[in-house]
C-alpha cells in the first residue's frame, strides 16, 4: 500500500509561526508535525509516500530528503496553486505508479500515531473509507453522518451541530476513485474538495464506508493549540540523557526528562518532566523548567530563568531572571534579562478579524525577534517575525512583522 500526504498549504491560522514555514514543519516535542505522520505510516509497513508540497516546499524537501533516514521512499509533487484537496490528490496520482491496490490519503499537519492508521487499514472496505473521530465540540471541523457503517453525508464546518463525528481528513481509497476525483466540480469556496468527491459518490450509491478511531489524532488549528499537542506528545516520552550531555551534580531532574547531545545543565537547575531538551543547549545555573516544555537545539537559558508549559524552538536565547509560561518562542529569538511572557485564563485572541476564546494562553512570538531587558508581553499577544522590542516596554497588542517598539 502507498500513501499520499498533503503538505502544500500554509496554515494561515497558525501565524506568525507559519510566515516562514508551512504548518507541517512546526515543531512539537522537537519534531516537525509531518515527521509524526510519516513515522506512523512507516510503522504500518508503508514504504512509499507521495508528498504533495507547495508553500515553503524547500524546507520540507531539505528536512526529509528522499526519506531514507525515516525508512521510507518519498516522491515529491508540487502543487503550485492550492486549489483544494481533490486537486492535490489528482496532482499526486501519477506518482503512485501502476497497480490496482488501494492507497491512503492523509493531511500532513495532524499528529497521529501508528494505531490511528492501523485502524483505517484494517477496516477499509468498499470504494472508500473515511476515518472519523468523536469530539464533543466540532465547531470549525468537517463532520460525517453515517448509518450502518456507511457514509450518508459529509458537511464542511456546519453552522449547527449535526454530528459529533469529525472527519479527520484521512482516507483509504480504491484506485477507481481516480475517475471520480477527475470529475469533481469546483466548490462554492473556489476549491476542488475531496469531500465533494465523496459526497458525489454517496449520491451515486457508491460504497463509501466510515470507521471510527479513538487513537491519537490532534489538529493544531491555531498557533497556541501546539501547546496542547506538545503536552500530549511529551506525556509519552521517557528519560534519556545523551552520553555527551553534562549535568551538574547539584542539578535536579525529576520525572521523564530527555537531554540531547552536548547539552550542559548547570548548578542548581531544577527540571520536572515531561521535558525535552535538544542538542547543544546551555541551561542555567539556577534555571527552573516545569512540565510540558520542549526546548530545541542550540538554546541558552540564563541564570534564574523560569520556563513552564512552553515551546522554545531552535537557537533561542533567554537571558537571566526571565519568565515564560504557556508560550511559544520562534526560531532565533533573543529575550533580554527580566523578560516576561505572561499567561492568563479566558483570553480572547484576535486572528483573521475574529475573536477566538482561549481557555489559557500565553504569548506567541515569531522568528528572529529581539526583546530588550525588563519587557512584559501580555497574555494573548502575537508577535510577528523580525520584531524589536526595546528595554522597559510593555507589549499589549499584536505586532506585525518587522515592527519596532520603543
């Protein structure tokens, strides 16, 4: 069996983190989202993957190469215009090669595990099988209505709740669906959508099945959703300390803590897992890192800094006495001494001219930002790439890219 993985989109609702990379390349637990998808396929014995790329495709291709490091053969197909999922699949079909076997289609920006795919493969029957998962709140998702294991309707983001079964965007298809995909009409949203293809098949009395999984499937709709995904993945990590790591005898590590190559944890530092720390990091002295935190490669945390339930990407420098909670710090950022990234409950965050209520949120900072000393960034703030915040400043509104705050 082969698989098509859709990884061409930008992920605009995850700005500012997706201004410089596609959503599939955002790191959680120190691995890009797309890597979890490919690893789950490999764990199910799938060795041939067609990867549909588009936005910032070079970063995807540079990271994964031919797939050999992950035990898979990757063929890349460029979708130069993002015209919908059916269009993307149609672009990829020639790369599947000849044969009559069924194939899988997945989104590259959802976190899944081996068992998620195993369930679909085991239950696939008929012309197509749609993988669904139950959710109490389905706002913003496509939902599936079914009876006796067969799809009766697929609805994209309905305004009223008509089903608790979310369409995961993961499918198993027989080869004869190819003709149906080629005949898919453009939707009212101006896209060629695979859900429209399936709906046409249902209307034509084709055998479209549904199966349900309760295994891992997580979608980070907005940037701050990455924190929940990060926490879920870290919960299953185990303690692992590389031989080249140096940990001071007076440092305390509690629970499952992973420490990468050539990382130094200095005197008096206190780390409570689950926590992942990458390679070539310099931690401390007297640093506190609390659960559900992932720290990328080449990160420096100055004395008496405090990090909790956060994601720090590669090449971040946090200077002394800084406090970061419930926040995401992008690549190559520098936070000066006494910097505070505030967290609060019941925050409303404006994105795409819409107020999104968030149960608990800190700060999301894009790449290449520089904060001076004694800065305060208030909860719910989004800071674009390449921003400069001068010392002693409070940031209480979203900052577009390349801003300077005096």
